[in-house]
């Protein structure tokens, strides 16, 4: 949130996330014909008073006055037409867009997806796969061939052919094909684009083979071999001695790692110290070997197994061999996932960028279509298709002349024209170029229309959020009125106070007694560092008769270091003020943590005195702003009609 936005809510004194369940739409008060209902007032009152919202007469009347004044200012802002300023309209639109995003998904489906991940995280699954790539930009024929190939391979393995043998022969993931398609253990959540892979991985019984599934990379035939309790994530550090470096083999690598292990056993240096001095991992050595959190399938199996074999924080592994060298591994911590509410929040944030939330989006779209009475004019869509040629697949395509027809309509009268769909297609050049001239126009238009329809449905939902969700309506009212209040107060109070130099000085003169310095002491501090007891004794004797500056000039030497601070003015409420005796010439002597002598001398006691304009300017501006605001509210109250419904108010008071 921007500083301005924060100021809006500081000034408006309200920010909330949910609407309290109130159905009372009775009018509590009116400002210049603008009604404020009981529902609105209760919502703001309870939110801002919290546990103090006891509905006592004193509490209600105090807040009623505040909210009435707030509404007076907002009414003035509208009269000033601040709600028509393009920059403010854009700012409010930005807030609305951010807030709307949290409503434009199926919350129940999203919650279920989060719970699914949390449940799956309890186990790791051991998988192999046979991979057939498919480029999303491929022609329909190429995609069809990839699907057919995957189906044929699945038929072979489901008929009893050895999975590993078929993988070696047919998988186009060359790295895993060498190992019979073996990938290792995986856990949820897999990266975005692999939700179908994850579903097959967890839904397939141990020993079973899943039907071909399509990820963002292509088709996978997945075999599940085993399941184990999840290893989670381990925070570790390591020391590495490489087997070879710069093309030269190091025959002493094993010996060197063993020697470091012996040093650790003999307490001849900490793990971090030895890592900084001897580890050949240049990225982690300066950080004491710190590697961060290790997850499964991130490193070689021997290294991973050694990491998760460490049973306690601080435990260190024996020397472990990997392809690049020998390691000593230290466990620092294991990530705690016992707080399920915290885990849910983390997963919800993580899944916000995951393709599986498309499921939530499509669920919401389906429910909106059912609720809204949306209708698709197939005749209009066919008319559009009939006017297309192969140039539709090029950036040169121009919209054809189209009849005035609606292509999508809603029961509430919100319609979308055929022309708007054509404009959508024109803007989606990148999407049109994904298709080739071999793609049937019917398929290309259908694909684009599906995307257009989804956009239109979500636009419909976004436009109706205020009607559908009272919480959204309330929060948008707060955003809008907060922005208006900020701008109006800035113009009518803050800017006037800051720029009215004559008014500020006049205000200071009228209220000079309000801006005074309390009694202050001028205290000077000297820090003396020396082991020469004779010098310290001489300084001690001379303190009362000599100034600290004179002592510094006289005794500063190679063996005596004297640091002299500028005198500072302190009050009795300050820590230094509490530690001194308020008498001119008073001297205190103490020793600091480094053993140095600290001398503090009271140079003078300043009596109560008036502050100059410059000394009090910050306070003067703040007080002058308060004066202007009170005058502004009084002026607004005299200009605008304010009517309070006493009967409703009495019912509100408990």
C-alpha cells in the first residue's frame, strides 16, 4: 500500500476485511440528502471500536459525531467534484481491481485445492515415466500423432510389457530413459503446469501405471513404485572437497575430507570455521557452508539420503561421496509444518500463481453462467466465422464488416456485441499466430471465443460485486470516501496551513504561552581512555576548576584518549536528565562497558522560556491545522443540512 493510501485510512480511521451481518437498512442520519443507514454505521462503529463497541450512549454519541463530520467532508469533496478527477478515478480503479481479484475465484474450490496439497504433502511418491513431447504450437495433426503414440505405449505396458524396457526404447526424456524412465521421489505441490502429473502420481495405486496425461511439456505415462512418509525440507550446511578441479584429479580428496572430520571430532574448529577455510564450494564457503533448505529430488540420491538421515539439529554426517566430490553435511533445522493454519496461508499464496487455480476459475465461471442467465447467440458466431479467411492466422488480419448483433447477453440486460468479439480477436494477435493454416477456422474461432466468453463472464461478475457481496460494497465505499477525504483535507486544511506563513506566525503570537521550553540542563560528556592512574587522578582534581575542553587540550596524548561531545540540552524526563543533579557545575563520573571513564558536567541550567517560531514550527503547523479543521467542520455544518433520526438512534443505544 502506498504512503498516500495508508494516510487515507489513518485519516478516515477505518479499514476492514469483512462485513458484519446486519440487515437493518433504516436511515440513522442524513447529510445533504445523503443517507447513512444503521447497517453502514454499525459496520464502521464496530470495526473501529473493537471491544469498546458496547453501544453505550456515550460511545454511540461520540462516534456519531465523528462519522457525521466525516460525511460532511466527503459531501464537500463531491461538491468540489474531486470524484471526477481522472487520477483519482484511476487510483480507485486500481484499488477495485486488486480487491476484485480475491472475489474472482471459487473460494470453496480453492480451499479444497489447498487441503489437497496439504494432505498430499504427508507422503512422497516414487515414480517413473515415459515421455512423449508435445509443443502447444504444434498443428492439430502433430498433436494427434503425439497422443496416438502415447496411447500405443500405454497399451503395451498395460498389456504386460516391462515398463523399464519400453521406457528405454520409447521415452523421449533421454536422461530418465537410460534408467528405465526412473525419476525418483516427488511430493506435492509440483510446479505449475504439472497438476495432471501430480494427480496421476497420487491417484495411481502402488505398482500401477496411469493412463497418458498431458502436462505443459507433453504426454507422460506414469508408473508409481513406492510411497513413504514425506521427508519435508531440511536446512543444512556442507563442506565440499572436490574430486577434481580445473581438469586435474585430486587423489587426496577422500583423505582431506577425513582429516576435516577428525578436526570436527577433536573440536579443532567449528563446522562454520572449517567450511570457510577448506570448503571448495565457492558459493557456500564464505557463509560457513550454508546451503539453505534441501528438498527431495534436488540433489543426488546419496547426498539427499545423508541429509535426511540426520536426526537432530547440529548433527554432522560422516563423509559422503557424490559425483563432484566428498561432503560433510550439518543439519541446522527441519522445516516445521505442524501449524496447519500457517501452512494453509502459505499454500494459498503459493497456489495463487499455479495453473491448478484454473479449476477454481472455471468453477466460478460455470456458476456465474448458471446464475446470470447468459445466452450465446450462435447465429452471430457463425456469421463471424463465415467472413474469415486464412489471413485470420496472420498479424495482417483486419476485422470484416459485421452486422450489429449481440453475441453474448445476460438476463440483467448487459450485452456484448459481435463487434466486441471481433475486436478481441484483433487484439489477440499472439494467440491467433499460434494456429497454422492447417488449423480449421472453426477450431481457431472456437478456442478464441472460449477465452472471450470467460473474460466476459468475469467482467459481468466484477461489475456486480457490489450487489452480490455486501463486504465488497462496504470496502469500496471506504476506499472511495477515504480518497475523497484525503484530497479534500489536503486542499482545505493541510496545504493551507503549510502555505499560510502569515497565519502561522499570527497563530504563534496569539498562543505563545503554549510553546515553551521546560527547564533544561546543558550537559557535556567526555570519555577518557587510559591506563595511567596518575593522569586520571590529576584530571579528577582539575574537574571543578577547569573546563572539559581545557582538560582535553592539556592531557590528550598517545597514552590518553579523550573524546569530547558537544553540549546537549536535556529535560528532566530524559534518561540523562534523570541521572544528574540539577545544579550548575554538577559532575558525574562512571565507567562504561569498555572500562573508559565517562564524565558528564552540567554547564548551565536554562529556565522555562518561550520557543521561537522556528523552534516550535512543527507543533504550530499541527495545531494550526486542527484550528482550520474545526473551522472547516463548523462551516460545513452551517452550509449542509444534517438530520438525525432520533427514534432509530434510541433503538441503537443499549
